[in-house]
């Protein structure tokens, strides 16, 4: 019984499971992603975050359950498929080429052209102007779009990748641990871009193991543990401390603390 | 939503200002341009004939640089795309021999023979590219195999069919005159510049346009810079690389045809060993051996340096046996300069 498309969430997993041989990577996971909101998926190492992101972005296909985009069941066979449905993923390797300039990277695979037939040329002026505008919209002043991406900091490269996804019409933006390799300041920069993408009406899926970062920008939180969803909160129903505690094992941790205290 | 205040607040922290000098240093062909000027100055100074810097000398060293330059540009595109073709040199011989055999043994006209020769070269390039992409072996190994296979075929087949190690008598075929005027004539008497110089300039211009101003050019940089990232953004990596292999072998056919028409005969060993000169010219021109960076103009300037050096050594009255020592030295210098340039370009990342 699917809801009608106009009220259906942007993206929806319903009882999704994924097995690798005898290993249960994900079991019965259900979540929804709304337009103009940030959905955080939190989990420790081995919780199944990577498997989840790979299903969402079209790298893997779920073995059970249903994956719906705007109420329609989908079965992506590649990330290109997902991209065609407006689901863009920014992986940790970022899909940018360090030696190439910002504008060349930004339009890689989607180069704007002028002219007819085989004599079409890459519209360089338009590319440079668009890059400057788009990045300015995300709060980065690129004085020199000719700068190689390799000379940018990690946060800036994240921003270029995010701006690119948004520019090419991504309705859902999946970010895989965007802050894991970054310092405090850089993380703040990236989180601001996440918020900006949300303000543009993009549904953002933020995969992270950092509850502090998640709480700063998230609207909805899903906790993943050993391949299962163990809890879900909205911003209104949870405090940061509760989220941190839930992440850290919650009750188990308290029990452990008692045990340590009681020891002679 | 656009908030310049946020932007300006972060400018200083995240963007270092790049002056005109830094901008110039980022150009891959800068080292080659300076090198070409230095080599020109050196041999003008060492010149014993008083002709090196004049049009008579220029006709000689542009002749030497032209066919080398055509190949260097194609090899540079392939290197920017992250691959090598060690069969590029021997292909010049193979295509020359094939054209020669087609007109002398099978009595084809020169023009149909040229057409078939280009088709053969494209097929070999296609095979090189397909095998490299399919097996995921380094192109260095795959094209080394092609190199030795073609070298063997060149010698074996030529001896089998002609009883000697050369195919001669190409000028007796129909259409030789018109083909020679297109591929092997001269202009600007009495200095007699080779027509190949025009071809070289055109090839360089077209390659530069393709590389810097087309989608395909963007893909070439991407597949050489980071094939994985390119694939993730939807660049047809396999198609792009195979096209580059075909371009290289087709360029070899062009040079093979030029050489055969000019000399009227082709040696079975023609072109062997030249593949490294092409790679040297491309590297001297700023191409990175690791791919993703370089330019067609740079490769042409690299070819010019090599051409000037070979002719200059003769004009200076030095023993030409030392040619290759010079090649080795400029290669080493160029790689040193390129490494510095790349570190600048890649910044603090590594």
C-alpha cells in the first residue's frame, strides 16, 4: 500500500535487509528522508553504515524489503542510475581529480557546450562563471576557479563536491562521513554547507559516527547497531547528551560504570 | 542565501593569493619554452656554419622536429590520459612498410594504400587500448608486447616478400606525385622547409583545441588524473582511453606515410627506438609520467628542443655520437622541473 506520490517522502526504506553470504549486514531497516531536512544515520564501526549508504546510492541492491523514491519502488543497478533519479552521493574519495582545476572538476562528465554537432566546444566562460556563482552561494569565494582541486583543503573539496551535486539537480544528497577526516574548523565549514543544501530543499542523508556533528545539523536521527536500527529520534525528542549516550551504548555503558564503581 | 559576509570572512583562511608568476609556473609548457630558448641560444653560440639561427638552419631543425612533434603530441595526449604506447615508434615503420607493400606488391594506387594503412593503424590502436582496458595490465607491458610483435613482423614479412630488408620503388605507383605533394613536399625555396612542418603545427593546434576546449579534452585529463573519480562522475573511461590509443597509432601512420613517400623506400627497422624519443619530448614538454597533467604545445616544444639539439650538435661540428647523452640530460632536467611543478599544483595534499 504505497502512499500517493505527492505526499510520499522523498526517499524511503521499508524493512530492507542485505546479506553477504552468511553475514547479515543489514536486517529489517526502515527509514524515511524528507525534502529540506537532514537525516542522520549514526553508528559505530561495523554497524552497517557503509552497506546502508551503498544501497541508497545504488552500489548494492537490497536482498529484502523495499526501497522507494517518491513512493515508487526502485532497484538501482549503478550509482549512475541513482543519479538519474536525483540521488547523488559524495563518497569519501569525493570523485574529484586533484590535478584538475575547480571548474574542470565541477563540470566533469556534464560539460556545458556551445556550437553544433562534432564542433561543439566546452563553454569555458560559462563553466567558470557558474562555478564562481555556485560556490559563492555556498559561502565560498573562489577568486580563482583555475586553481587545481588538489590545492584546496579537505573541507573545500567537500564543498565543491556538494555544490556540484546540488547544481546538477540532486534532490537527495548522501554524504558518507563528510567530517571524519577533517579538523574541528573544517568540519564546521562542511556542516554549514550541509545546512545550506537543506535550505535549498535538498533531502540530505548524513552518515556519521560523530553524534556531536549530527546533532548540530540533523532533523532526524537513526541509530544503527550491528546491522539493525536500534533507535530513531527527531530533533524535538532528543537532547545532544541523550544522543551521545545512545551512541556510546547507553544502558550498557551505565551498567559498566556501576560495575567499575562497585568493585572493591 | 548568498551571504558575501560569510564568504569574505573565509577568504584569507582558505585561499592563498596566486600572483602572475605563480600562475605562469602552473603552465605545463613553461619549462619547455625556457628550455627551447636556452637550447636555441646554446647552439646559436656554438654554431660553426653561421646558419643555425637563420632560415637555412631553421629549415633543418624544424624538419627534424616536425615528424617527432606530430608523434610527441599524440603520445602526450595518451600520457595525459594515463597510458603509454611503446609501439608508437615501430608503428611508423609498420605503416610505412605496409603502404610500400600495398603499392609495390599488390599494385594498389598510393591513395587507396594510404587509406588502408590508416585503417590498419587504427585497428592496432584499438587492439592496444582494448587489451589494456580489458586485462587491466599496465599499458607499458601490453604495448611492449605489441612493439616486439610488430618489430618481428616488420622484419620477417619484409624479408619474406622482398628478399631484402627494405621495401623500395614506392615512387613508381599511381598517385605518388599528388600524395607526395600533400605529405612530403617542401616550401619556401631556396631554404626548402618540409611540408611536414605545416602538418606538425596543425596537429599541435588541433590537439590543443581538443584538450583545452572540448568535453573529450576534459575527460582525457580526468581519466589520467584519477580514473576512479572520473568513472564516478560518469566519464566514459574505457572509451576515452581507447580513443587515445587509436589517436597515437593513427599519428604513427601519418608519419609512416610521410616518411615512406619522402624516402621512396622503407627500411624494415624504421622507427624502432623512436618511441622513447616521443616520450622524452612529451615529458620535456611538461607531461607527467603519472598522467593527468601536460599539454600539446609543451610536447611540441619538447620536440623542438630535441630537433634543435640533434641538428645543432651537427652544426656545431661536434661528434653526433653524443646525441643521446644530450637527450638523457634534458630528460633528467625536465623530470626534475616537472616534479617541482606537480608538487606546487597538488599542494599540501601529499
